[in-house]
């Protein structure tokens, strides 16, 4: 059980405190309920651009990093399709420095043309380096557009196209900020060597005066059920052929999500997994193969992807993957295998929760999902899953009409 206290400021900011006197450090985590799915389809990449802009200084503090480092702290951030998260770790006695810095950029980010130009350049370089010039860099951009026709998961966090960031105007950026980066759309988690009364006093002092803002009400288009298989074939200047296949799966709080998680372990959880044993070790069709999902809040994707061994035909590789899928659909997995993947999941959850930083992040995420206490019941949801559940769900999701296939050919052949 992870213990925490929760209170809400008058401006709607939700604050969670997890006391852990065993560490000399404190973690401040600010999660904003905005991700790439909340962007205008004609102006994508803004949530990620903001992650960069938030380090460009606020009205009162020209450089975020310098005062934090002087106080012995370090920080980082990440953006997903679902959320944006900022976190810093600092010696507990200097915690007020982190409150000052985080509250100031929530209150008044410095929207200078210079800051926008600098960060725009950084993001554009990142886009080119990782998604245009890198071998296989456009795989997920192509796959998302294939798998999603309607839901904004059809573009990546970095953005749908480079021009959206290149053309971003200062007013567009300001509008996005004032719509999403407000106390009513944020969750503050403080964890480590702190007390709840101390956090309450600091939260009131630093975040209390910030205007509430308007509650962002998410109203996203629902992805319609896929009725027929989709295939895209691509030729590119890459060393070997690659195979990627996805299927639509349940959203984050549904039972299907937990079943999907176990299926990814059975098929792709490392060297002892079914796909690796059969297709890499025994049949030597793939040099590597994996099965995973994205942990999306809305209905997500389960994926199988791998690089083919040179000389192997794409049709043979595809057929071999299909054969492994049919096995999990037609034959109940043994209790031993089921227990093994449950144990693995349990130990990875336990390992994750060892660090104060991860605990703070998890609390914020589950609060975003609706209730931070959900993190205390996660394991129970895995424990209730049966071999019959796995077989039935595999039959449902791995329906050929639900599948999206990308055959990515090397033009070096």
C-alpha cells in the first residue's frame, strides 16, 4: 500500500503528498492534463514544443535550471499523447526553491519571440534527426496514420508534420498555454522527506494565488471499430526489411488493458517469450522481435515488430507471426506460464515503485486517470485474470479485420 494525503486548493489545483522520511530528498512532480491528443489537427506538436518552452524561463526567472542546480536539484520533463509531466528532485531542506520555480512558470511563462525561435529550432532538429533522417524513423508516423482514421492518436507527440512547428506563431503558443497550463488542469505531487502540513503551507503560498483558469473538457472523436485489414508497403533506404503489425485494444481502465499487458509478456517479454523462442532462436526468421503496447489512456494499440533476417521473405515472416497468434487463440496457456508472466509483472511494478521519483509520477498519473488510490489496486486486477480471459481476448483483438500491417522493405536488397 502506498500512503498519501490529498487536498485541493481553492483554484482547483489537486495536491498529493507522499511522506517518506527514509530519504534526504524531495520530489516535486507537476502533471498537466494535456498531451498530443488535445492538439488542433492543423497545429500538432504543440504539447511537446511546450515541454521545451517551459524551460525557457518565466517572467520573473530568466533561467529555470540555474537556481535549481544551485539548490542541489535536477529536473526533467516528458510529453506523451495523453499528458505532460515536469519533475524535479531536490534536497528536502531546499524544497521551497522548487515550489518557487514551478509556480512561477505556471503563473507566467516568458513568451518571448527569442525563446520560441530557440525551442522551435531544437524541436525541428529533433524531428529531422529522429523521424526523417534516421533509418525506420517514420515507421510509427506511418503506422499511426494507418491504424487511426479519426482519433488524434493518429499523429505522434513530436507532431504530424514538421511545418506545424515551423509555422507556430507566438499567439498560437500563448493560446495553447492559457487553455491548458492552469491550476484546474494540473496535479501537484510532493514526495520524500516532507510533511503534509509543510507542503500545504508551501502550496498555498506559491500556487494558491495563481488564477484557476478554465477547466479543459476533453471531447475527442472516438475511433470507429475497424472492419477490414489494412496493409501499407514501404520501400526505404534501410539496412534490412522490417515487419510491424498492430491491433486496437482496450483503454487504460478497462479489463482488456490488463489482459493486453499480460499478452505482451507472453508473446514478447524478453528472451524466454514465445515470439523470440520460435521466430528468432528456432526458425531464425527475425534477428529481433518484440510485442508491446503503448499504455494509452484511450483505446490503444498492441504491436508486434521485428527486423527480418536477410534473405527471409516477408510473406514467410508474416505467416510465422500469424501462426504464433493462432496458438494463443486456440490453446489455453498453462498455469505455469500464466503465473510466470504475472510474477514478472508484479516484480516490475514493485521495482518501479522503489524510487520516490517513480512513486510521485505514478500518483500523479493515477490521479489523472480519476483517483490516485487506483495504484494500490493495480496488482489485484492482474491477479484476477485467467487463462480463459487471455484466450478469449486474444480471439477478439487478433481478429484479422482489426489488424494493421506495415511491410517496410529495404531498397538495398
